[in-house]
C-alpha cells in the first residue's frame, strides 16, 4: 500500500514537472512570436506603437478575429484590402480618403480609373470592422488605422510576416479629385525608372519599391491592365509559354476576364512572385521591369532566394508607406462611418481624452 502511494506521488510530481516545462516553453514561443515595434523605422510625430493601449486595447484582436472569418469565406479579399491600403496612402496619404463615397462636390477617389477595379466587398469589410471596433470601444479608432491594421492582417492571414503597426492616424475631411488620384497611382505599364522616381518622391527607396511590389504575390489582375504586353505584339521580355496562356485567358485586349498575379501560389503571401519575375512570368510591365532593370535585378534575385529577407524588407516598406502624409492630433476626424465624413467636424470630449492620453505615452 505504501509503495503504491509513493509511486502515485512520484508520477504526480513528474506530471507536474512536465506541465511546468510545457507551460514555460509555450510562454517562450509566445514571447518570440509577439510583434515587436521596428525601432529602426522612425515614427511620424503623432503616431505611437501603443496609441490605443488604454482607449481600445482589444482593437487588433477584434479586427484579426473578424478577418479570419472573412478570409475563410473569401481569401481573395486579403489582396483586395491590401490594395486599398496602398491606393489610399499613395494619393493623399494614409488618411482613408479612398473609403469616402462621392458627394455633391464631385465623384470620390473610387471613381478614378485606377480604382474602378477595387473590390466593393472589401470596402464593406472595412466598414464592418469599424462597426465592431466602435461597438466595443466607442468612436475612438479611426478608419485609417482600421485599414492599416486590416492590411497587415491580410498579409499575416495569407501566410506573410506579422508586425507591429504604428497607430494614431486621423481620417481626412475630403477626397482627392479623379485627376489627382490618377496622377498619383503608379500605372501597371510604368517601367523601373518611373517607379524609382515615383517612390523616391515619397521617401521610399529602391529596396522599398521592390519589397512593396511583392504584395503582388497575392491577388488578381484584370486583362486590360496587362494586355498591352500581348497585343498587337508580344513583349519580348515575357516568357512565350506564359504569354500563350495569358492570351487564352484574355483573347482580346479589352477582355473582362481576370488572371492571378502569381501563378505559383496565388493565394499565399510568399516570395514566389520574385521567382515568377526571374522566369519572365511577371504580369505587369511594372513587375517584370524590376528584373529587367539592373538597378533592381539584384534585389529581386535576393528576395527570390531568401523569403525571410523579403519579409523583413516588406515590413519596413509597409511601416514607412503607412506613415505617408498622415493626419494626427487634432487634424481631420474620426469618422462614424468610413464611407462618409461626419456631419460636423468635431472632437468630442472622449476623443480629447484619448488624444491627451495617447500623447502622454509617446
């Protein structure tokens, strides 16, 4: 009897020890996976790594939890949301002007030619996220911050890198004109020289350009955006077999059909986009010319070989891009509806409290 009891006690102690080891290992893994701010990327004044720490501490978990459900139904929306974020930042800055509907003053940015193929379902998702966040925390989180977080989660939930997003953006009071929108979005037929100059004007370097272009590892493109490389003559930099397949998808230059951006892993955020470029299977001129041009070719080759290197530079590029011409402090507003500005420009007592609290933590 005594021996049996001793064995049971010993077994119990061993199990407790194993459980403690397992819990410690889990804590270590969680600590390693926790998103750490990129201290090597300077922050714009007014943004913070912990802006909603007290005002809406669960904002990120609310957004990610909902997007997991959304992408389970339609993974294509991940690329759509990422594209909206890019199109927002490159026009007036990352201030959610692309989310605004048109008004009596004129059509919104969504009516401009480059934005006609932005998925309307993705705009609905952003506004639904806003409703969930505001229900939990009140009207304290901006649509521009929600879009930035949703873009990050679109990358993560597609297999890409996780990273901390600086927050504190405010929403714009107006949208850009159609011409301004058109002139600020790099077209798919742009060459490397044009892209390098365009990105440099936004304080984004050549590595940022190549890394951010890697966002094309997910998503689709409409035939008219690349058929200039097929008709009337095939672009000599395009792989012939690839071109023949594209012609079957797009039998005419103005076909309404679509083609995946990355033929190797169209719904997975990885480095296969760069492998495509090395095999002359880039879809747009703006893609393939990154490999053709000797100034960017080495970066393409490095990313094709080393996915971790690509992920690291993509994160840096996203954080830099996500801070372009942001509104902070008392600028702009926090919209009650992402598709429309508030009926009156205001800052509630609650907003003032959140702003003061956030600034005190920076």
